[in-house]
C-alpha cells in the first residue's frame, strides 16, 4: 500500500520539513521506501546526480508502486532506467545535445548482444537489463511500440557483387524470436509533445513477431555489401488487456556462408519503406514514464522532471547512564552526506524541551526530572531535509517514597501510607510475601492477610512502562491476632466455671483469660498456651454474676478482638424457712445464702397438681386467697442466673373457719342426729362435736370428717346442747351451737302438799292454794325448764 507523506516540522512535534518535491511512501518486506517527485527539469544524468546527492537514486518501478506514482504526475518524468549504463560506442555532444550513432551491423538490433571494450572484453552486456540502483529489470511497462529496435543499414543503390555468387547468410540454427506482447493501437493522439497511440480493448490485436531469414540475396562490389531479408509476420490472439512482461530470446548469429562461382545478376532496387522508426531511434536512450504510466525512450539530454527514491532511514537511539536527572544519548550514523543531526527532547509531564544541533553521534542530557518520560528524536539533516528521525523514549529513575508508615493494623489488613517523592511517579509497587500490588495513591489498605503474622512491606516508585524503579522503602508489621470462636461455659459450681473455645485462625502466642465482677473488679486472671482450648476459672464467690474475657495475643502487646461471655456461680440453699398462716393466706420467710446475684423462686402447693410459683427478690412472700383448713407445702429455691440451689420446703395448714348452720335433723327417745355445713373455701377439715345435758349432768364429744353426727343413749324428753367446730393441724375454729330434744316418754306423778299456817283456815282459802301452786310451778320451771319436758296441773 502506498501513502502520501506530507507534513510540517517544528521543535515540538515529529513532522517533516517542507521540501520542494512530492513524496510517496511504500512499505516493502524489509524496508520502507519513500518516493520524491521533483518538479525541476534536468537531463537524465543531472537528475540522477541530484537523486544520488539528496536521496538515493532515480526511481525503480515495480508493480507495487507504479500505479500510485502515475496518479500523482501530470507529465513525462525521468525514471531510473537507461538502455545501457556502460555503453561506450556512442558519443554525446553536451554542447549541442546531438546524438551521433556509429553505424553497426544490421544484426545489432535491439535484441542483439553487444560486446564492449572494457576491462573484461569477454563480458557480454545486454541492453535494458537493470535499473539505476542495480536491481534487475524484472518488470516492464512499455508503451506499445517501445522500445524501438535498432534499424538495419540501407544498401547502396547499385551494388554489384564480385564475380562469384554466394548463398549468404545460411539459415540460423536457432531462429530469433520475440514474445513481446502489446495491444495493437487503434488511433493516434498527442500528449506531452509525443505521439501516443491508444490501446485497443480487443486482445486479438496483439502481435507475435517471428523473423524469417530464408529468402536472402547478396550483391558484392569492391566497397560495400548490402543484405536484404524478408520477415514473415504471424498474428495470434492473446488474453491480457495490457501486458508489461516482455520475455525474449536472442538469436544466434548466422553460420558461415557457402559460396560458388556463378554468374550474378544485378539486384533489383528495394522498395521504399516507412523509415519513421529510423528517425525516432536513439542509440543511447533513457526512459521516461508518461503521465498515465507506460514508458517511452527519450534522449538523455532532454530536460524533464524526475522521480527520486530513498529507503526510509530506520535508525536507533540508545539511552544509557540514566539517573534521576541525567542520561546519555547515542545514535546510528545516517547514510549519505549528512550535514548535522538535530536532537529534540521533550518531557511529557515537566513541559521541558531541548533542541540541539550536533555533528557527533552522542549527546548528554541533564537537568531532567525524576520519574518522567522523555521522547527523543534525532533527525539526520541531508540537503536541508530531515530524514526519518531516530526515535527513543525513556524514563528517568523515580525517587524513593519517604515516611513509609503503618497507620493501622487489623487481623486481616494493614493500612500503609507514605509521602510522594520529588519529581514524577506513575504508580507505586507494593510487595509483601509473594504478592505484588500496583498502587496509584500514597496509601493502601492491604487486605487478605493472615491474623497474627509478621509481614515485611516494600514500596518502590515506578513509571508507566515499568522500566525504571526507585530505591526500596521498607516497613514491617504484625497483623492483629484473631479471636477465639464458640466461647462456652459449663460445669458451673459455687466457686468455679469451666471455659472452652475453638482455636483462632492464624498465628498467636498465648491467650489471656480474665474473670471480673459486674463492676470489673478482677476475680481471676491467667494466661494459657496457644495450644490450650479450655481453662477452669476457680476461686469465685457463689451466686455471683461473673464476666469472663478471653483475648488472643501476639507478643503480649498486640491483642486481637476480645470475646466475652457471662455466667453465674451456683447458689447455696436458703435457711430458716418459716410459714405463718391465716384462714386464707400463708406467709413464708427465710434466710438467703451467700452471694450477690440472688433471687428466689417459691412454690406453694395444696396438692401436687395444685401449685403456684412465685418469684421474689426479697426473703419473704405471701400467698393469698387460700383455702382454710388446708395443708399447704412451700418450697423455696435460691436462684443465681440460670442456676438454682437445692430446695428447702415446709408445710403449714391455714386456719379453719367455723362450720355453719348446725341443727338436729333426727330425734328419738334416746338419740339425736345433728348436721351442719362446711364453711366457704374450705378444704377437708376434721370436725369436733360435743353434746351435753346439764340437767342430767351428761356430756359427749367426738370428731368426724363428715358434716353429720348421731348421739345415742340419751334420755327421752331431754334437751341436749350440741356444739361443732373445725379442726386443722390441731388448731380449732370457733364452735357453733344448737340444741336437740329427745322424744319424751310421758309419766304422771302426783304431788301432795301439806299446808300449815298460824292463821286458821288460811290453807283452805283458794287464793292460798293458787298462790302455792304458782309458786310451785315457778319452782319447777326454774328447775326443769330447758332440760326436760314437764307440765304441772292441779
């Protein structure tokens, strides 16, 4: 692919100086070739000298570059092709520009091999064999009809052979052939001052020439010899529209003629032929490319614009002895007549630029900025034209960071910070263990570390391409140790607790176990080995809330996260449990055990399935709305945390209430049955019953768990007094009373009463009799009333 090269040059950019020629650039497999179209008009030799002085050579055309070059010219241009670069039989008169050709044998045509008088006269030199730069002519693009063959010399008008006739020349052993393929022209036009023939689209008009030397006549006189020949032309069709290849074979010269003496007739005059090719033929011709690509021959003295080429210079700049602020440059010598080298240096971040004009191949740089990228271009200057620059890019060595410190440490991370050094830094490289991390800031939180492990951290300043590094800065740190896992307590007693845990992750030296009161007063402090996973915390007070702290340590001064668990020592039992009851309440009091974290649970039960649980933070509790005359059990537990003491129990009856509604339900002559009702909200008390008769002086007492009782063996007609009361735990309620009368068994008793009085007949008086009867009745009433049934009649 061919591209234009057109740009400008200043000291801040890699551009080309303007040059009074057009330039094309073509990439080849190994080198990049540049083409320069020169617009000044010179002879072919001067054009070549100009190209050799400021470029490399006149252009060599190939199928890869000819189309692009043809697109960019509008007239004929010299190219680096000449018929023969070593031709010596021609003379050029530079003063007149006339070309004089030496008459040669008719066999020395375009396809004939020439032998030159040079240092090696035996070396054959062929026309159109190489380019000006010595490359072989492997590609041709001639305009149809070019190059022109060398014309044959014309014989004299009347030439008489000698007295003998010859058949001469004999047929060549190998016919001379040409395989040059051209498209037969159709019309003739004029372009750039030349006769230009347009090409036919019909490939059938391409002609192959095969010379035939069979019919020949020879006429001889004393001065000249003229030979005539007839060429038979054959035509064939070929496929290509335009073919630039022109292979040919050169015929061998005829063998010696065979002559015999015979009469010779005077040769006929040859017919006039078109001698235009003879007029255009140039013995020592140079080649120009037409504006549309094909080639033609021209006189080398004609002045035309021309095309030069130069292989793109691919040099190299070496940068050595690089420090914070200096470096040395060396570069390769450029080809050709180089007047000097222009060195341009530009910093990417510090905005510093330098331009030096130097004739040597080395240059020292100073006053550079540390850690900065510099671009270097060395332009070889040739004919006031910049060649392709030799380029290099390098970084100065960055300076080391300062104040590298460990800001904080965690179990899986370490936070590092540092101060940016003088100059420029593109990034920092942190190295620890086998890990490397690139950082663009002056701080980093290094994560993913192992707890309790020592680390050595190294930080260096770097540049983008990692070609230069500063001196190292170092700092060391331990990560914090991990914490214990699954911290548990078990086996609590009144004075000890067993503490267990799972091993922490990572490394550590020991584990600190501390037990405190709630107010952080220390009760226990010990250190266990890293292999140990349990410890018994002993010497503790009973019934106490204990806070246990377990901390993993590295070298005593670096500790991990502390794990805490709280628990309680177990309490002792209460003492002096006392119960006090009423008919419907019970109050329990007790003495607490030793300990600071105590509360109590009190259970009051009438039966096993009728219990009430109450919590108390004091040493007494009252249960209300109880049944009277009921036997209650009370159990008290001392509680410390989730632990309870052994129980202490006591039993107590509530006071009984008096029965209600006693009455005699069944009576007979000698028995009475009494019944009563139990008091409300009573349990199952025992009842005490009593019966007595004050008249007879009889009394009975008994107990029953029922609410009826029958007394027998009584006296008929007698009133009996009955009392009943409730009994519970030997304690009696108030008695309730009623009376019952047995059925009387009636008997009549006669009474006689003797009356004496000092007053005569006083006893016979009616009033006296009635007064005595009433007095007697009152006496019996006082004596018997309420005890037995009686009646007094006169």
